[in-house]
């Protein structure tokens, strides 16, 4: 990609973003995008899709200031652990400052080149970030790579359910800002193409929650 970082990518490194994300986007922007579904309701659906065992080892990709990372801790037992990964130092600083639970840790890294071995985690999430990354296909490759056989991958991202021509126009308008509008079946098909099975999806507003399993 030429022309330097997109508007969205530059925003990720703005020191004010963690505050904006927690106080405005999560409680207000998310609810609007999800056609009225609250973050608490969405969290319940995410946990239902993940089917976490108490001792699960979880990776939260593009974790931001750790909102979802901390919420997922409630679904884990004493032996469970969660790692949040993000490319923005400011986000991780806020996540570390707001997380006291020793079962969570945070790592600086690129979602398209995860610094973990194959089949490391029982569950991998990428919640509300795939539509912002430069190479979503590479990120999906990595999510599928680091999840263990029998483990779950769960993605929350954009979706367009209208005519294909309208979707292409919407995508063209959003791309300059660094945001992508996925077609109705793009993400589900991409996960299946990477060998994942039991692909399921729920759509609410302009967001889709997609889950899939790596076969044993």
C-alpha cells in the first residue's frame, strides 16, 4: 500500500484514542452500528461463540485498551490466561494500567504477523478491528494459524447486506479513511477457505459476529 498510513491507522496511535474509544465508541458508536444491541449483549454472544473452557489460553488480537480482554477474563478460571495484542503503544499502555488481573498480559505486535507459534491458543478473537487493518486476509491467515485444533476463532467486523454494486460504492468511500466494508459472505467464506469448520454468523446492523473451529 502506498501513500503512507491511512486516517484510521494514524488514529490508532493518537494518545487521545483510548479515552475516545472507551467513553464514546464502545458505549455509543457500537450500539448505533449494531442497530441497538448493547456492548453487554454483544459480549454474551461473543462468549457463546467462543465456548471457553475454564483453563483456556486466549488471544485477543487488536485488543485496544483491553475492554474485551478484561471482559473475557470473567469467563475463565484460575488456570485460564488471556493475551491482548495491539500495534498501538498508547492502547497497550492504557490496557496495562487498567488491568490488575495477573491472568492477562499484553503484547505489542502486528496482527498480520503474530509473534506466536502455530497452534498456541485455544481461542483467538479479533473484535471490531478487521475492517481497519491494511491486509485483512493476512490477519485471517494468522488467526487460523495460531489457534489449536478444536479451538475457536471469533471475529466481529463490518458487513454489507445490500446489492453488490452498492457495497462496492460504500467500500470505495470508506477505503480512503482506512476502513473496509465486507460483503455478506466474504468473512465466512475466507474462514472456510482456511480450513476452519462449523462456521456460524450473526448479523446486527452493519456488524457481523463470525465464529469458526479449527478441525482436530
